[in-house]
């Protein structure tokens, strides 16, 4: 049955399977082509197919959002979400803001490069020692059960949001917790987490000490793969992004208050390591959960 696959519209998983069944089925070619065409026509009223096509259209429009600076990125993305047909209202602490980018433009601020004092550096070293100790203990417990292979789940230990939130708790009030957008330039020696990408702004967490950036999750780019994997277990203090960084690196976000720590712990099903300010797609925001708690109480 001659079918031009490239001419097909974007489809949901169910309709892809239906078309594959017809394409591989038996029977007269004309009958199968008719059934194939009928299924394709049904997709014009399928909510799942329409959602896939809408998302693809939005992704294409997002490619034109400029990312040369965070301020430019926030302005362009906020405008795109405000004007793109059918884009849903995002949940932020400001009900009048239609997107997290719009909220950050109103309440966020830039956290610039500033050198830590000896006392601040010692405080950060203490938090880092505890983070490394906890990670090493988990490493040892996992290697005990996975002696013969790479531990793919190890990366869960150093996820950015969990790490920054844990550092916030371990500091006894010395560190603040921030969510917003950050970026490293192409010439910057730093990368986000353990990833190698040299991308534009990305949604990201970090900490502050007296308003100075403390990023436990950005690392200097290793020189080779052997060094890359070795750093998974042995992270020197100097490998972290602490206080002072190059002009290609930007941090722009909102400081979340210490009261949120108590609030997060009181919500059933809420756990550390999730985004707080802007949740993942299928996750209810902290603001919505707190509102439900108040209405239920």
C-alpha cells in the first residue's frame, strides 16, 4: 500500500498504532487505503492529536525566542506565551501574571558575581562537606547492590533541585534558596549539573549567602571523560560555582522565603527535590496546594 509517511500530520500514539495496524494488515489494497484515509481524517477532531500539533507549533515558535541574555529571553518568552493562541495560564505567586517569565520579570532580580568573604566561604565549605558525605553514603549503599555495572540511578543523588534545597536546610538559615533562570556562555568553563550542553537560559535552582551566588550543581567542564566520571565522587570545593564567576554566566530569579520550608513539609505527598516555584507539567504548584489546604481547613 503506497503511503507517503512524510505527508502525514502529527498524530497521537493511539492513532499511530491504528495506522500501523492497517498498513501492516492484510486485505485488498484499496480497502486498506480507504481505512487508512478514514483514520487520518478522524485525527482532525482527536484532542490528543490536536494537543500534539499545538505543542509542535509552540515549539517551532519558541525557536525564535532570543537567548543571548536572560532579560531578553524572559521578555521574548513572556510575550510568546501571552500571545500564542490557546496557551494556558501558568500558576505563579502573582495571579495577574500569565507565565513564570512574566512573574520573574516583576519579582525577580539578577544575582551578580561577588567574591565570598573567608567566613562565608567556610560556611559554604561546611554545607558542601555534608552534601558530599550524604552522597558518598548513598553511593556506598548502591554500589553494594550494583557491583557489576554502572549505577545509572546515581545521578538522582545530585539532581539540582534536591541538592539546592538540601543545602538550604543544612545551612541553618545561612543560605537562601532561589529558583529562576541561569545560563553559562559558550566560553564559560562551567556547565549545569553533569551535563555537557552549552545552552541558553534554563530553569534552575541555586543558593545565596548574603546575596552572593552559591551554585553546588554547576561544575567546571572536565578535560576528558575519565575526569568527568571521577568528579562524580570527588568534588573539590573549587569545582563549585561560588560567589565569583565570569561575565558569560547569568543568574536571575526569586528568593523563596524560609517559611516555605515548613509549608512544603506539611503538604501530603510533597517531597524535597521537586520544583517549588514552577512545578513540572503534571505537578500541582505549591501555591495551589497551599490554597487547597487553607480551603480544606
